[in-house]
């Protein structure tokens, strides 16, 4: 069951859109290895706007993700690729349809 989530809004610097998309794609294997991450999506919302949504069964899993390698890589790459720091929103999942 996914009861908690995180939504991160990202704005690429002008001319860095393909780098932003590539970065998010490259981080998928590290997130896939996280046992507590129920679902994870990297999306492009507009020409320069990107987002990441993750779902978790409990607070421990969410915190593990937020301190994991993908989040650390994002912190390191933000000055080069993104126009401002990521907007991290913690949320509660009210309903979900997941495979399984």
C-alpha cells in the first residue's frame, strides 16, 4: 500500500532541458533499487518544467528515498541544470491503483 508520497517540481535552466530529462532518466536504476519505493515517476510538464512523484508505504521508506543516492545526485546537479532549488512537497496518498 502506498500511503505517503513526495512530489518534486523542477525548472530547467534555459538550454538545459535535455540535460534535465537525461538526468532524471539516468536516476531510474538507483530509485528502482530502493525497496521501500512503491512507485516512482519522472515527468516533463512543459518545455522547461519537470516533476518527480514517488509513493511509499511508510515514513521510514519516504525518508530513505529523500536521503538516498538519487536525491543526493539531484542536490549535486541542481546548480548546473536547474534554475532554482527543487520544490519538494510531502503528501498523503488518498487512493492508488498499482500493479500487483
